[in-house]
C-alpha cells in the first residue's frame, strides 16, 4: 500500500518569494503523483500530475513539481508567489499500471500562507 | 467551477439522526468518489462507484452507505449520527475511475452534528 508524507503542515512566505512544498511517498510499485489545491471554502482542484515521461511537470498558476524516484519525492515549487496562492495544498499518490488500486492516497495537506 | 454539484451546502442535525448527501458528477464522468475531510483525520476516502457499481471501499463506517443511480448521480447516507461525524463531505468524479485519472471535486457539504 502507498503512503504520502507532507513534511510541513504550514509554510508562511512573503509575496514574490519562491516557495517549495515538500512531498514524500512510499510505494512498492510504480506510482502516479498529483498535487491538488484547495482554496478557502472550495473543493480540491488539480494543479499538476506526473504519470510518466519527463520528471519535471508544469501545472497551472505557475507551479511545477519534480518527480525524484531515488528520493521518492514530488516537491512542488513556484518561483514567485502571490497573495492569491494562499490555500491548502495536497499531494496524492496512486498505484501505477502494475498496481491494483484505483484510489489515490492523499497527504495531510500543507497550508501555504502568503504575506504581503 | 468543476462541474460537480453537491447538495446541500450545509446541514445541521442532531445526534442519532439520518441524513442524505447528494452528488451529481461532471457530464461524461462515470466514476464517483466520496471523501470525508476533518481537521484531525485529513482527507479520508470513503467509497468509489463506477457506472452504478461499487468499485472500491475505504474507511467507510457501517452506519454509512452510498449508491450510484442509473443517471450517475450518487447519494451518501449517514445514519445514527455522532458528534464525530461532523466534517466536510466531498464528492469527486472522474472519467473512468482509474488510478491515473484526474478527480474533479465538488464544493462539499458541511455537516454539523449537535
């Protein structure tokens, strides 16, 4: 079974600064990886996903993430954040083609707080 | 707007009662998922349906049940409610319900049990 660890529960940052939200996973099979964002009082929406191919994945709103198989990580980055990026960010992992589960496992979430 | 609708938006009820949460998936999506989100447990997967059939079960209590109807909308029934059932309940949908499919989340139903 897979598991996900989001190492920081809260990340405060100033506007226009870079940010990295960390995600590590464990799985005995190949994986698919996702980052979702949840704005206040809304449901989750997909930021980006890694299925295969290039390990650097670009998503919406200027976010990108890098899949590192050796370190079992999928950290999310943005070079310059805006106030509007304040939200909860969830990393999720699901088993790849050799796995038998259809269901992603979500991390506990990281609250990104952008200060002016 | 994800295209997934959930009703009601808020629900306040008493312990011991029974409630039904409703979800309409995005047009064309065959699979529906239900999640419970609380501060202490995070986002917990409850159950998944695909084209009317149950496909996967997660941490769903026996007091909870769900179904997906022929028109693909889904209902989550919560009975004998306890204070600890207070949470946000999300429905999500995806095209085929496979591991690599993106899930589209509804706005959620906030359940408060008093």
